[in-house]
C-alpha cells in the first residue's frame, strides 16, 4: 500500500492475523474503557487515550465536526503536554489541510509520511514532529460525529493493516459511547436550564428588588450557556436599549450604557427576533469596540404575549466554540420563561405601586383636610389671644408660636405636594429626585428621613451618575425599611467628595439607628449597590452607624 492510499477494510475471508489475534484482548479492554462513562468530554478523552495505547501512537486527537459538517467545533488531544499545547496556540479548525480533507471525505486514511501528502498544510510552530498518520471517521447513528487522528507510532514504524482494523472497530464502539454520552449530556443540560428557569421565576416573583431579580437572570444565563458574561437590556427612554444588569467574572463598566437604536441587532431584538453571531470580532453588525471583543454571541428578546420587555445577551470569549442548535433552543425557552416571569412581576409591582399611590392620596387628603385646617384654626386662636394680651412677654411668646405654626403649615403643604406628584412627573434636578425618593420612603417608614446636601449637587453630578445615585438611595432606603426597624434615618449627598484616586466625586451616605445587619443575613441589595458603583468607577461599603448602633451605607462615584 502506498503512503497516500486510503486504507480499506480487511478481507472477510482472510481471517485474523496472528498479530491481530494477540491484540484482541487489548481491543476489548480499550472498548470497555471507552464505554465506562457518560460525560461527553471525558468520553472523548478516553477514546483518544485508548486509541493511542491500542496502536502504540505517541499522539492522538479527536476533532468534533460542527453542525454544518464543514469545520471542527471541538478538538480533544492526547500525548501533548499543557505547556506545548499553549505554545502551539489555537487548535485546528478543519477549514484546510488534511484534517479539512477528512471532513469533506470521511474515509480512513493511512500515511507513512504525512509531511509528503499534498493535502497536508504543514504543522504550526512548536507542534511535535510527526510522520506516520492514521485517520478514521467516527459515526454516531449513521452521521459523522468527528474524526480520530493518530500520529507517530512509537519506534518509528508506519501504521499497518492491523492498526487500521483495530481503530475502525474502536471507532464503532466510540460512536456508540458518544451517542450515549450525548443523550445523557442533553438530558443534563435540559435539567440545568429548567432549574435555572425556576430560580429566575422565583427571584422575580419574590417581591424583592427588580434590579436584583434582573441580575439573577444575567447570572443564570451566563452560567447555563457557558458564556463570558450575561447581560440584560431594557428599552431606553430615548430609543435603543440600556444595559441594566451584567454578570461577569470581572467588574464591568457596561452598566448604564445605552446601545443606540441605529444598531441592527437592537432593531431586530425590539422586533422580537433572536440574533446569533458566530464571531463578534468580524461581524459588521457590531458597532462598538466592546462588543467586538467577544466571539460567539446569543442575543435573545425577552418577550411575552407579543410584547418585548427587554433582551438577554450571552457572549462567549474570542476563540470559543459557537453555540449549538440545542443550546440556542434551550436559551430561547429560558428567555421566554424569564420574560413571562418579568411580566408577572411587573404586574405585581404595579398593584403594589397603585396601593402606595392610593395611600399617598389618602394621607395627602387627611393632611390637607384635617391637620392643616386644625393648625390654621389654632394659629388664628393664638393670634386673637396675642392681640388681647397686655403682657409684652406673653405677646412675644404667642407671636413666636404663631410663626412656628406658619412654618409647619408650609412644610406640610410641601409634603402634600410631593405626595400628590404623579409617577410620570419626573423632576429634572438631582436634589428634587433625592427629595422625592425620601418622601416616597416616608409612607412605609412612618416618618420622613432627615436629609442634607453638600456642594453643587444639581450642577456638578452628571446624568448617569445621578441616575445611579437615586437608584442606590432607593435600595438603601428599601433595606432600612425592610430589615432595619429604624426610627431615624439621615441621608447626606456630598458633591464635594474626593475619591481615593483623587478624582472629584459624589458621596451618598444613608445612616439609620436600626438593628444593624445580622450575621448570615442576605447581602444581595448591598452587593447590587457595590456592583452599581464599580460600574461607574466608584465603590460602596457599609458598617455600623454612629456610636456603634444601626447601619451606615456609603455609595460613591465620580461626577
């Protein structure tokens, strides 16, 4: 047989050669090893190891063909140490060379010198020396799953007919083992996605903070899809979509960024269409350098009942394998379930918000119709008594009391105005927005938190930082109401703060006299505060209040 001739099956009438008969126990042991587990990747590693041991090959590789049958989606190897593998760099993709030829023509190939074959593209730098080569396709349920490659037989001998026969038998057993492993992995994968959907639904319907629940969506999607990040976007007021939750290993500065409506991907998401990107680095639809830093991307609309609530994006790192059809299907189902839970949670929050507004209207009416009228009547009575009195000290004291009543009436009217503001009346100044949050929190708290502004809060603090500061204040006041059992809260917004790196910034401090943060208690809200600050280049922390009692939460970010 020549060096470039394809290896054919042995003749049925020839029987087993003496060498082959001796090696049958080795083949049976290799077959047992291949079928001894159900995890797919470890099964592929055992196939490589068993084939190398069976044939005496120094090196073995198994290339998994992608769903289109045109390239390699994964590559498992044996015989190359980790250091050499790092120096070699990226593994073959099967687009060219001998490995590409085996994908296009999946038939056994045996070569005495792979470097002399015209189909060989040449080895990359740092690749081990290799001359002898044997390639055999692996089929699963009649379809080519991948190819098993063996190189450089120990002793320098070429691969012989017995090697081809043994490897073909092993490849048949490998196909069965891979089929079982794929079924097991698919079942495990479906179970993980279902568990993730349940966790997201529970988080969204638990009545907790909406941003915290969206963070759960991002974290679960990232973990389940094996992505570098999980990102949740919601429609922005001025068009496009705003990043509202990010889950990644490193602190992200993406939170609060708006992807403009000019983006083709955003336009498709808002239409309710999923978008799959093979390589963000080369896709012309990627309009930002941040997006082009990733590889494969899934962008899925969060839609329910024909309404698009937002989008879920799961990008993988550069060079990672693309998402399979099964992963895409499971992710779409996950996004649909998350959207349904989002809609139900939104309806629940709307009902709670309506109850709060009704409460505020009732309190405003009571303050106006009862408290203000009584204070006004009391003031008139005191004014009449002051006029009738002949004692100068009494006249002065009563006059001071009347003045204090007038101030109190004005403060109550200011509170009534704040209570009667509608949800769509968005104030422009940061001070006004902070006051609105404080007055809103006063209803469930039963008292109005004290507040103090330092510096030019309205003029110095930018829109993005101001928006995040208001959200941080809302989170801190919510925590104080739900967990602290406080009777006094003080809010300080200091626009003259200096950050540790010397940059000017704004610092929000919320102090209460409550029970403090118990050991082992939930920290999700506090983590959300820190994540929000870090996305802007700031920080957040907490500790005991003045005198060691209660809690003080500090949130700061550059202007």
